[in-house]
C-alpha cells in the first residue's frame, strides 16, 4: 500500500471559499432562474471544472454586451463613428477662379458657339491657353486616330524606324544606337513610328515606352509599311484618342484659344463624328486654367 495523500487547506483558502459561497447564494437569490459563478472561482484549487470557466466567459461576454447597449461605445464602434463623421477635403481654388465662376450656372448646357465663347471668357491663364475636350463615353476601351482640320500647338517630334525612315520627314531616324539610348532613359521624341520588321528590336524597350504611351501600335497607325504617309499624317494634326484605363472618359487638346471660333468648332465636330454619336454621352470644354462648360450635343 502506498502512503495516504493528505490535502492541506490553510485559513486563507477557507476564507476565499466562504466568500465565493456567499456570492453564489446572493446571486441565486437575486436571479433564481440563472446560474451565476463569480470570477474568483476560476483561481480556486480544485475548480478545474470546465463548466465554471465557460460560465465565467459567458458572464464577461454579457457584461460587454450590456456596456455596448448602455450607450458607451467600444473602441471599434468609436472608430466607425469617427470615420463616418469625418468631413471630406474640398479641392482648393484660387481667388481668381472663385471670382470668375461666382455667377456661372454649372447646370446649364450651352450650344457649341456659346460654349467656346464662355471658355475664352473664363480662361485666366497668362499664357496662350489650350482648348481641352473631356468626353464621357458610353463604354471603356475606345481608341483610335483623329485628324483635326485646324490643329495647332507645339510641333511633334517624330522618331521613325525602318526602311524609308531617312526620307519620311521624321525628326529622328531610329537605329540600334537609338534603342540603346532609350534603354538608358533618353526620351527626346513624342511619337514613334516603325515598320513591322523593327518591332522585335523595339520590344526590348517596351517597358520604357509602354507606360509613356509611346510604344508603336497598329491601331493608332504607328506600325506601318508607309512611313512617309504616317509621318505626314501626324505632322498635319493626326492625333490619338483613347479612354482612360479606369474610366470611360477621353481627354484631348483641340487647339489654342487664340484660334478663330470657326476652326475650333470644326475640330470639335470632327472629334465627335470620329468617335461616333452613339458612343458619346457628354462633352465638356475647358481652358487650360478655368472651369468646364457643358455642350448641347444637338448643336454639333
């Protein structure tokens, strides 16, 4: 036979057990239909019964629920409330802009002639401003070329690769050395046109040209067998239009504000017809610095 085990209980333990027993009796008398176990029993020797721990957790959860319902929000609720009431930041505008637009009715739709007059009137830049068109389309992924009859502005620098590049009228004739310069980050041109056989070589710098929108593409006429015709087209005002990557909107410069209204009107109508009437939902004109003016599409 082994030695008998003797459980030693000191006075402090007895006192704790008596306090716990009194609390249980008091809770039962107040809530006879519920079983309440005080949190002190969790640390008593011999109280490893799982039911006590589960009941204790239940009480703590109920306490948290009561606090939430009593009108004292928890941390996560405070964060959500703060986020919901946080005011948005308004876009800052200059005093000159606010002065020019204080009487402007932004809900009004103008005829094409009136819109161009308003844009010229509301432009406040000190330099020769550009007329910009912002076209909301019915779908994304639209892309193409438009030849504006009265396009003006800075001269485009054209880089040409392939047979006939020397006589095509391009500003820069491309070579293997040019590709190496591009690979080092030298970009001194606005458009790249090429014949198909040069595309494998240009693929080496696609990571540089692609993000800048300079990579040749057959859809915009920059990959062609007739370099001279392509170069002459871009020099005459041919330009590419395309919707943004994440929104059905086209932004395009249509000329300078110092041009006659008739020329600017012709450019707008050409763009509208090229994109297609069924694909255009709204057109807004604006100067480089100034507010936008909505056009009545029926006047085009």
